[in-house]
C-alpha cells in the first residue's frame, strides 16, 4: 500500500474515505458528508477529546468533509488545506457554503440585527468566510442569519497586494500552538493566514510550506540580499522578512508575534540547539 501523510489523509485502521479504497488498509470505507463551520474558530484536534492538543483551527465558513460523527465529535478533512482531525459537532452544519466575502480585519462580530449596540452572537477572525445576500445601512446581511459591519468585509477574489502587511497587523498576537487567528497564532499559522488573504493557498505546517512555497534563495552567514516577503525556515519554524534584516514571526520565545533582527533570531535559535536556518524561499 502507498504511504500517505497522515495529517492530510482521512484514513485510520478502522475507517477511511471511500476514495482511498485500494490505496490504504481499513476495516471500513465511507463517503464523506459535506459540512461547513458555523463557529468563529473551531479547534481541530488529533484525538476526539477536549484535552487533546490543537493541530490547527478551522475558521467560520470553511467547508469540511465529515467522515464520522461519534459522541459529539466529527472526524473531518478541511477543504482549505486538507488537514484531517476532530472537531466538535456543535461547530458544524450540513452542506458546503459558497462564500461571497471574507473578514478583512483582525476581528469582527455577528449581530442579530444591523445595530452595533445589540449583543454580538459570535466573533469572526481575519480570514473567516461569509455569504451575504444584501445590505442594511452599513451592515451586510448573512445568508445564515445575522449582520456584520460591511466595512470589515472584502469580496472573495479581491486579494491583498502585500501579504506581509497582513502579517504586520498581527504583531503582538499571543502565540498559540495550532492557532491561526488574532486570538492566537503559531508560526506556520501566521504564514498561512497572511498568504491566504493575498490569494495564496499555503499548506498548514512548516515542512509542507518549505517544500512548496516559492523558490530557494541562496544565503550565507551574512544573511545579505534578502527582501520583504522572503520566508525563512528552520526545522519546525518559519518567519517572514519585513525588509532586508527584520524578521516577523510567531514564536515561543516571546510567546507572541514579534519583530526582531533576523541575525538575532538565528543566533538564539541555534544557541538553543534548535538548529540552523534550513531554507529561505522567495514567492
């Protein structure tokens, strides 16, 4: 049988996606059900329990394929980046959604009516997807009920011109393993979220990102010749160059999204035995 990345493959010894029949071994195969995320942020975990670690997060409006609904947990594959894991079923609803707009600010709110004084129903993070069917004054009306301030939306297909500027808006966001919102981010989540606003579909983890994003940039100990938007990789870590020398990255040393000289970050990471820079990629 072929070997597949378990992060991206809906296959377990007891259950697998029907389209993998003949390619993986499993006791049973099932055709997935189309679903979408109805909470602002839904944690995706590697086990169906609330104390399991967060592998990544799905944002409001994301489509997922559901392969199992068991004891309140859905075993799903995310449509946006193909990640597989468990999400609480209370965060999901039937069917795929075709979004018309996405959230273009770090955070916005769904209100029960077109009035900011009403108590919000939910908070939506940067990159969340919505479908609107009209306007009421300054507010957009959501197909699935509720209103959101129209100035916080950008039409799908209208992309940001500078993904680094998006990342810079998230400066000082707390570090959260598996996070990808303004409430908490990890290093690859910052890259994926920022590139997504610029229309670039990036994979979720650093090793995947290093493999598929951009072209290699030659570098030496001087770290000269870099430019804004270059991605700097270590084993298990990634950051974004703001200019020739300054690195923006979500990291566990500062426990937030921080900006610092690349040489300073390189020396500290190497001193802590996390290894040298493995690649620099240019989009």
